[in-house]
């Protein structure tokens, strides 16, 4: 399954089910880009830090973001389910960070 984001980018997902090892497993990948309001950047980053410094009021912030997530449910009830979600985000102004977890 794949999709396209109207404002830039897209992604794909895959599902494996009813296998000998995995009852169900899924992975999603997305890569998107575009622009966002300065307020959105402020809400997504460290409090009290002006990440839009030098930008005119109301000027939109160009960005790039990508994410990878995976959920795997093994058929064996004694094996744990696995889940992770990793994200990377950057702006044209040089602000970047990773997010997510396991």
C-alpha cells in the first residue's frame, strides 16, 4: 500500500499475516516535506528557544520529515511483541531532531 501527500512526499506500508513465525507484522515508511507555520515549529521543539530566529513574522518554515514504524506479533505466545517508531525532522534553517522509541 502506498500513498502520496498532496503537499509533498508520500509513504508506503506493508503487512505480513498468518505466517509460520509472525501472526501479523506491519511496517510503515513515510517521507514528507513542505512548509509549516512558525507556531508549529515552536510547539514541536524545546520550550523557550526561538527556532524561527531571523524569519519575518508570518513567514512559513520549510521542513523535511521521515518516519519508520514497525509492529510485530509473533505466533509463539512466549515471545514478546515488538514495536518501534523512529522519526527524523529538519527545517531549512538548520533545526533538526530525532524522535520516537521502542
